């Protein structure tokens, strides 16, 4: 049976066991004088039995699906005749894909040696066996678990406590998924980064002021020795992020203040969702806007006042990115400002302060930690943004702080390094991981600072 | 007794006792307050004399807080709330479109039910009012105002060494006295108090009541309270509100010993409320 069919079956079993457990506990309670004489409510007995039925079965299923392929592949490869035995890992995967192609019918059997055809048959046989075995095992585990739990229902057992403990563990497991993913990402990047630093010295990468990642493919190639200095990229990133924040912080904050303190409830109901809509626009669309509308406008404007501006500029990308970030800041700040207790507003107004004095002197300072947190999160967003920059700021790694020039950012370079056919052990490709690592460290540091700021001032009111 | 039914002994706009004064600070006539379509205050007329302490008592939802908040126009910020009638402070209409609400609130200060110090230092809390009204020209002057206000509120000795510490670190009773200090720092003429002790323990309450007696020398004080003992201890006159009506106003002594209206009597003897 396919896992897709097996899951609903387990669901049915769980529901059945729940109903049986529920029923049994009620039946047990009846001679005792009602469910008040049970340690827990019937729901908890049913739920506990259902957990015993479902969790082990699902665990077995997950485990089986996780290891099934590896084991089958090993068996198939091991069963190949000696002359077809692969001599390297690359060769093995080639043979395996040949076998599975034959098995699925994508490759006619006439094109391959008979040993492969036999292996394909074997593969299919093993797969069928595995599915059958898995189905039987999972159902057996579910039924057995449910049965054991069902037999153990007794009035003196406190099923509620056990149910609650399981729920708590499940919640913990969910939280752990996010953490484990982060750890996994970090590790996958770390190893490639270490390999990169084996090819390019750490100091050259961190302090180098020139970025030109083309490395020679042939030894006699000219002018392609490659330079991996990350400074121009980080300067470009910071320049664009700074421009974006210069747009987003004032506009976002002031619109949040308007929404939270001045707008009538009706205006607020209309404006807030519209502002949040800005956050839903795909960044590619912002990219069009930046590249086709804003960038030419800026270069035209610069030309009109006698400045030289390239058609792709940091300013265009930064401005549009700032617009994109406005809803992050306005929405978060609006929530924070709304969370400031009404009693503080009343206290200030009752002293004869005007609405704007109240805003500036009482509400804004009280909301500042939350607003700072929102701004720092928005900065991380700006640093990580790629699409707008690719389209509007260009690819040239100029070390400049002139916003009218073309610059490039860390994320854009990561993309260009990994796009297209690459050999995966060249310095050029590995540099992408090193850049990713640096970016990760920077945004992580920003997030840590943001959380700290928020936490430090949190107890301030109330 | 069904509190939600219009009581036969309630007559619209009728108040027994001694509601008027020859030289009123506040002169309030036929005041009606509406929340949307609901009428919360039903034609109340009342004078509040200079430098008197008057208590508003009555069951929850009787409109005493709503009425109090008309006196410094704190109801303005509630969109659906509308106030009708003539409300005068020293002969000037409070709700005149030309009346500057900032000036009004500088003259009529307010202390709230729950202490609401700003998340600033103790000093900055008290200095807040003088600063926004530009009352002090120099730092030394402001320092003096802060000290005076804290002294009047009986808080100076407890906080003089930690004026730069956050006000939110004070105890509930200290916070409420700080709020009183903050209010009187602006030198108002009237102080409105909306159940100022309901969030405090008995010791802090006693301290605030003492303070009210001391302040009554310089300020007109209007206090909403749920505690009849408190009304009896601190106020010159007591006003009994019921379902948006002002039922009876009299000298406090008289209200608690010989109430004229049967509803007042029922309330103070604990038959409802």
C-alpha cells in the first residue's frame, strides 16, 4: 500500500481507538456511579489510547520511508554481477539511475546489459515487498499499541496527566524542527565555507577591496586569476540598505503614528490593509518598477542637474526597497503603539498635553523598544533582499558610496555565482557559501541585537 | 430590587438636598451625556463650590465617572460620546468651541483609578506638566516645582534620593501619590479623582485620604469613590448618583446620618450597590 493510502487508514484506526477508549472508560464508570468517579474524563482515556495507537505507527512509517530507498539500493547494487559492479560513487549513481529508469519503463530493456534488466526486476520486486511489509508492520503496530492502551484503561489511571505530557512533548518537537533546520543550514554552509578558505586566505576575503570571481578554467587563460575581496559587496549592501531604511523608517513610522493615533476607525480599516498589501507584492514586481521606472527617472533627473548617473543605480534599488519595507515598519510599529496602555494617553491628556505632545513625549518613548525591534527586523530584510538589486542596481562590484553609481550586493553575487553550469569545487562557487556565511552572521547579529533591545525595555510600562 | 428598571422615585432632572452654591467654581445645569443613542447622564444640575471636597457615590454604572470626565472634557476622545447642557467653570462655558481644552485641563487636573505613571523617571513624571506648559524658565525653577509637588503629595522623603529612577519601580500607593504630585505640579484649581484608591491597600489608602484633606486647603477636589467610609472621611458634601440621575446632594454628615431620599438611604444602608 502507498503511504498516501496508509495515512488515512492510520487516521481511521486512531479515531476507532479513540472511540473504543472513550466508550470503555464510560462503561467502566457506569457501575462506579458515573464519570465523576474516574480519575480523568473519558475524552482523556480515548485520547491516550489514540496516542498509543497513532504515534508509534507513524514513527515506524517515517522511519521506514526514511531508510527504505537506501537499503533497497544497497541490495540491488550488491546483487549485480561482478562485471557490472560500480567502482566509484559517481558510477554507482549512474548505474542506479539506469536501473530505475529501466524499472519505470523510461528506458527500453534492449539498450542495457541483461544484468541491469535483472537488477531492475529485482528492484521492483524489492519495492513491492517493502511496501507490503511496511503496510503490515505499521498496521500491526497501530493495532497493537491501541489494544495495549485499551486494555490498560482503568478508573484509577490518570490519563489526563499522561495526555498533557504527550501534548507538551509534541509541541516541543514542533519547536525543535525550526531550531534543527537552522542548525542544519549553518552546518551545510560551514563546511563549504571551510573548503573555500582552503583555497582563498581568510584575510584576503574579509579585507580585500576587489571582487572579481572569474577564475581561470585553463591554466594559460589571461586576466582571470580571480579576486575575492568581500568589502565592495558589503559596502554595496550597506549602501542600498541604508538608502532603503532612510525611506522606510520615516515613512513607515509616521504612517504608523497616523494610523494608531489620528486616523478615524474607518480610515484605519481601509488604509491598514492597503499598506500591508505592499508587503504582498512579489519582489520581482518591485524589481520591474525599480529598473523600468525609477532608475531611468533618477538618471534623467541626475543628468538634468548635471550629475552623472548610470542607468542602474544604488539609489533606484534603495528607494524601491525602502517602499517595499514600509509595511514591515508601519505595521509592526502600529501594533506596538496600539499596545501602549490607554491610561498613559489619558494621563498625559489630562495634564493638558496636546495629542502630538502626548505622542512625542509619552507614547513614542514607551513604544520605542518595540519600534526598534521592528526596524532591526526590517534591516535584516533589506540586507537579505536580492531581486530588486539584481534588476535595478546592477552586477558591477564597485567600491563606492556614491548612490548614483552601479553597485552590487552580497546576495546578488551569491545568485550570480551559483547560476549556470558550475563545477562545485572551484573557488568561485565556494565563494558563494562564504558570502552566505558572512551574511548569516551579520543578520544573526542584528537579530540578536534586536531581541536584546526589545527585551531590555519590555518591563518598562505596567 | 431590579436595578435596570426605571425607579418610580426617580424624577428626571430632580435632585433633593443642597445642590447649589452662591459662589460656584463649577456651575452645571441640565447636563446630559449620550453614548450613541444611550443616555448615560440624565439632566443633572449641580454647583461645586470653591475649595470644597465633594464626593460622588453610587452603584456601578450610575454615571458618576462619566459625569466627572465631563468636567475636564476627557470624554472628548470618545467619538460616540456627546455632552449637552451648560457646564461653566468660573462662569465660562467649558464646551464653548472657543474654549481651549489644553488650558482647561491645566486648570482642572485629574487622577485616575489605576496609577498611570509614565515610563520615565520619577523626576520626569512630575516635570512633565510644567515642561509642556512652559511653567519653568530655568532648571533650578523646575527642580523646585518638582520638589514642592512631591512634598505636597507626601512622597518627597521616600523618593528624594532616587528621582532619576523609573517611576514604574514604585509601589502602587507611591505611584498614585506620584500621579497626584504630577497633577498638582501644573498648579490646577480643581483636581478630579476617579476612584483614586480602588487599586490600593488600606495603608496606602489612608495616606491618600490624608493627602486629600491637606490638598483641600488649596484646591477644589471632586472625588468619585465606591467607599462610603472614604466619602464620609474626606468630603464636605456628598452626591448620590443612581442610573444617570443625581438623586441627592447634601452635607456629607447629613447624607450618611439622615438621607432625604429613600434611594440614598437604601444605598448607604447597604440594601443595594
